[in-house]
C-alpha cells in the first residue's frame, strides 16, 4: 500500500505522574512514527492550572527538543548552566547530542500556558555530538495573503531560520488573521504534518479537527489550507527519516543495549548528564526497563487505514 494522506488523532497523556496537566500526543503514532526527523509532538493547554509546567531534571540523548509557546512563560535550566525563559514567538532549541539534563517550570502563573513540545531525532553522524542550547528570539515572520508565518526551523517560501538543524526539515506556526484559503508551496521531497491548534481548518478539502495532525506524504508541490479567522496551525515537515531507532522514555538510541547504558548513566548520576541547580531541586528517576528487548524500528509506516 502506498503513502496516502492520513489524519492522526492525539492520545491523552499526563505530562508527568506528579504534574497533572494533560498533553495531546500525536507523534509517535501507531500509524506514523516520524514526519521527517520530527519524532515527538506534544500539544498542551491553554490551561490556568498553577505549576502547569513543573518538570524536574531529566535526561535526553540523540535528539533536539523544540519548545514553542502560544501563550505563557517557561523557564528552562540545563546541565550546561543555561537559564532561559521562553515566551511566545521565541524558540528554545536544546540539542542533547550524547547527553544533557534539563528542567522546565512555568514562571508566570497569570498567563495561561499553551504550546507545543517537539522532538527532532538526530541522524547517526551527529547523534553523539556535544550538547548545546540556543534561544532564538528573532525568527523570520512573514505573510502569505492573510496567513502570518512564524518560521521556527528550516526554510519556507524563501525565508530561512537560523536555528541549527541536522537533517532537511521545516517547522513553522501559521496564523490566520482572517478567514481565507491559502495555496502553500511545498518541497515535494518532504513529507508534512499539519497540527491544528485552533480554528475550523480544511487541509486539501478535508476538515481536520482541533488537536489532530494531518499527514501529507512526499510528492506534493502545494497544499490548500482553508481556515477560519484566528486559526493556528503548526506545520512540520522534512525528508523521510529512514534510520531504525529506539525511542524509550527520554532517550533515542539505536539498540536495546544502548538504551540500558543511557538509563544506567542517568540512574548512577554519571557526568554524561551533569548536575545543575534549579528551584525544583529534584530529578526524575527513569522507569524500569520493560521485560522485553527493545527493537529498533524504522519509519516504514504501516499505511493501513
Ligand atoms: Mn525534556
């Protein structure tokens, strides 16, 4: 069966066992594991809940975390010594490489928290690089008819984000100032996902409900988006990521044994994930390994309906 357009519904999960906010997770999905190198899509809020984001120190490997807010403020701290508040329209981009630890905390309780937390898997040649953190507050913003584009990563319509990428990909927020229909040019080598945050939105004529992620396989040169006033959509795209990977907890590796090694490093307090100070003053222990061996999986999507 070939690749076809597909709408993914989110699963509802808790952010952490302690912090109760509910997250809508559309990737990984049983039908589609990755879109380009985008491998994790969490969508949350708007919520008034105090301490909406209160995630103590935890590790990452083999990925980039892409933090993007529609409203609210979060303070990020990490094992490189970074302390960085993120606000709407700004990007916090953390490249774990071989290993990093970080924590995230809502800091302005008067503003509803609303946004997305995304992961990008790093390719084999870069996945063990030194960790890095970058904050971008000057991302390209431009209009296409009545749609305003905030370009987060990659290139779109002749604009380019300065955020560091390791595989060909694009990420952007699309905001409709008025009800309209837009024909957006695509890179036909890319596959795409359109996550509907809010609004009444049709992608290529198909109504896609809020919270759903509409997948478009490689080969399209244009997408038609009809949206009501104030609709907000996240566009995620990229070259299909073909390397088999193992995603477990906050780690991305290539084998079961590698994941065990990463888990042991975190549990033993190894310098692979250096200590740092924050207001939460704690660390999240890794879950137990499952009783089965983790198997590397490629993005050979089960495109069955
Ligand atoms: Mn994290």
